[in-house]
């Protein structure tokens, strides 16, 4: 909105818009390459040892030759949106005053497509930065129904993925998430309510509730993201478009008796229990 070439001085433009002049002159700083290398390694370690907290990760990083302290590791973990998995009072921070819905999957047999969907957000390392990936997963068939990438952990890209999944495949009976701010927000839950979907949220400390999405992240990163070392979000989008087509259509899944997610989702095959 600020036009540096306009005849109206920048300070006057800022005054009319009600913004500080420092905002107009600010130029984003590139991410520190050392931090990006550390974050990439933290991501790898977190996938292998999800129980590791900042102290243990610091020790492993120091063994790998990174000069880093615990507080800096903790800061980077917050930027990445990851936490050590263990029993504790709080695992995700919901939106202030958000409604927390009960967990609905206890003793539920998930045997057919579109019975239960789940979602989560994960960190994606880039050559000169990082981004975030959200995916909507059908639990019975392990099919990725929709996904989006973003350079921020906001709610909009999660809503876009949800709306695409519903538009393409119809609404599920139950939608399960953790208590993260993206999924407890009114904008997100309103989409589910509009389609009469039962909302289920993981209990505090119940890391196992989202284990199927965590397994998906491991596959995505070790089979695609780490191999290709994407430089930009556009490269991530192009690469993941090909990967998720491979994941859904070609890659056999052991929990599906060697079938692909597409074969089970569209073929009405007898299914093993997903939960």
C-alpha cells in the first residue's frame, strides 16, 4: 500500500494509513543459515526420537558438531512448532477462549472410508528458509485427501485443505485433531459444523491419538523432502504433488495388506482396523 515512487512523502502516506514509518522501511531478513541447518537436524532427530526434549536434542546436536545451547534449541523448536512427546499437562496451545471438543475415537472401530478423518501440521525444511505442511488423512485407508503448504502456521491454509477435501470427497462422520490453535479456531470448526461433522480432539498428553498422521510425516520427509532438499515453497508444492500421487496411487501400504490407499478408498475392499 506504501508507494515509494509516489509524489506524496512516505511519512505522509504512513500517517494516512495509521502505520509507523519503520514498517514502510522494514526489509525482511534472511533466515540464519546456521539456524536452518540446526532446524533441519532437529526435524530429523524429532522424527526418530519424538520423546526427546530440548536437553536431549542439545546433546545430540553437540555430538554432531553444532555449537548450540538448550535455550536456543527450545527457541528453534517453538519456531518449528514441535514438542517432545510425553505425558504432561499441555501438549498443544489452543486459541484463547476456544471450545475444546471431547475425544470421540475411544473404542471406535474405523473400518470404512470417510468414517474418520484426521489432520496435523508439520515443519518443512528449505534451503533458505522453512515452511509448513498440513494434510487431511482418511484413517481407514491412509489416503491423503488434500494438503497445503504455507510459510506461516496460520489457520487459512488449514481451512483451504479442509474445504478441498470436503468438496472432492464429501464430509466424514468424525474429524479428529489435536488442540492446536489452527484447529480449535472458530473459523476452522465452523466449516466442520456447517457440514454436520462430529468434532473430536485429542486429550491432553494423548500423543498416540495422532500416530497415523505422524507416520505420514515420516514417510513424506524420508521419501521425498529430505532427498530433494527443496529450495522454495513452489518447489515443495511441485514435488509433493508428485509424491502424494505416488503415495496414494502406487506405494503399497503394509497396514492395507499391500494395497495402495486409492485401491482401498475407492475399491470398497475389506479393511483392517485402523484404531
